[in-house]
C-alpha cells in the first residue's frame, strides 16, 4: 500500500477518535470556506471576518477551556490539530484563533476573577467579543521586561499610559489584554474598546500576514477600573505564560502551511512537462520533495509528543522553544522551495506557496524569534545565559 505523502509515519493512527473528528471538521471548513477566498483576501489585505461566526460555531475559540464558559473543553492535541488545519488555510486565520484563544481567553481564565470569566469567556467563545494581546512595544521586541507602558493607581481606578506595537486583531478587538508596569510589578488589564484615550491604528503596507489585522495600540490616560485588572498574577510570568500557550499552537500551525505547499508542489511537478517528462520524474525534484516529507514527518512527531506532554501536565517552556524553532524553520524552508518548484507560477496568489512563504516570515519572528528560541535551548544545555 502506498503511504500518505503528507503523513508518512501514520501519525493519524496515534490520534484518538475525538482528535481525528476535530481535525476532520476543521479540515472541511478550511477546504470549503477558507481556500476558495483566502488568496483574494491576502491580495486585498483583508481579514475574512465573515468567517468568525463559523469558526466560533465549530468550537475553535478557547477550545481547551471548560464547557461551563461556553467552550469545547478539548485536549491540547486537539487544539494543535485545529491550529495545523487553520494554518493550512492561512497563517492569518490561525493567528486570529491563537490570539483569541491563547493570548486573551487563556489569561482571563488563568489569571482573572470568576466574575471576569463569566463576563467575557462565553461571549469570546461565541465570537461576539474579539480580543487582542498588548505586550510587544516598538523598542522592546524580544525584551518585554523593558516595557514602558505603565499603570498608576488613581483612587479606585488605574491610569494607563503607553503604546503597543504589532498587535494581531488590534482594530478588530472589543477588548485588549494589556500588560503594563506598575509600582507592584508587571500586571495585566482588560482594556475595553470604548474607554476614553484608548485608540488602535491599523498597520498597512504589510507584505506578510496580509489576511490578518495588525495594529498599534495607544493609551493616553486611559482610566481602567480595578474590576478590569487581572488579580491572580504579577510579574513577567503572566504574559510569558500566555506566550507559552500560544507558542504551543504555533508549533502545529506551520505543519499545515508546509503540507499545503508540498501538496501544491507535488501535484504541479507531476503535471508540468519539461524536456519531454514531468518535473517530478527528475532526480533534483524528487530529492527536494523527499526532503520536505522528511522534515514534515519530523515536525509532526515532535508536536504530537509535545501535545501529549502538555496534556499530561509535564510540558516545559524549553520544549516549546525547540518545537517552535524547528517547525517554523521547517515550514519557511519548504514554502520557499515549493515556490521555486512552481517556477514562474509560484509568484502569484493563485498558488499558495508564495503566500505561505511570506506569512511564515512573520510566524518565524513573532512570539520569540528563531535566535531567541535557539538561545533558550542553549541556556538549557549549558546553564549559562547568553541573552
């Protein structure tokens, strides 16, 4: 029997029936609703927000959170498969779901009060309230501890001042989870869209994640009630805990992008005739295609084991760094190679490879650059900090 070219080690057989059902439902959604429009969305620089109710209806927002808050209560392997299938469609769509789920709903559930959970999570799971995550600043990037955004007590409220940069969902969002310096360390606040002094400005002229909303956030004496402060965490462990959640999903997402590119290149190389034979019949093409399959297989096994560790409660952030580094590098290299195999056709948005390659330039950078994750592993091996 011929092997599945996109699952050479039959990773699917290692999934539970529920996990396979989750993957299949998201795959159908991507095939039927995302792929027919996403190239045009990328070209136009438009996020397909009309798909949000369907994404919510499938239970993909906050999918691992408890059912009592209107969420699906799935395990983390299922969440990973959701990310993989969404990014097979487009990194922008997976980024939307990652931010909503891991960077906004997760901190409300993990660090918020019960009142905050009841107020926000059901509406966010239903896609009625969209969130964004305000950590990165223009000057800071990989050094969030140096943030300049600050919040100071003013009676029973807080006054928030500063700005955030490269914020996914910024202009879509009804709330922002904003991290700021206080006299008592870094703390998180739920900043609502209507608060006076809070503005968002969409970032244009992007060549990556064009089917995604990216913004700058500005806070000018924004009055935030004490009821909107996340009470159960202080310090960098709050935002870094959120990033670990999101990075976990990011280890899965690029696998989907890589599979989309391999599928396209494999089919195209079989059909394209050069010098009297299909491109796929040449040694150079087969070596490239075989290497792509090898690297995808490695990434699949790596993320699956990471998911099993996370579901067992034993996953460590350093393990997420290794998978994020490996799988983003895998995917961007494959996307570029597939673009090359497509020849001149590879530069158009009628094909997926160039879109995925451009998107992955952001995915390999955000939530920890490749270099940062390499240094995390280096520190783990040596016990010495080279940051």
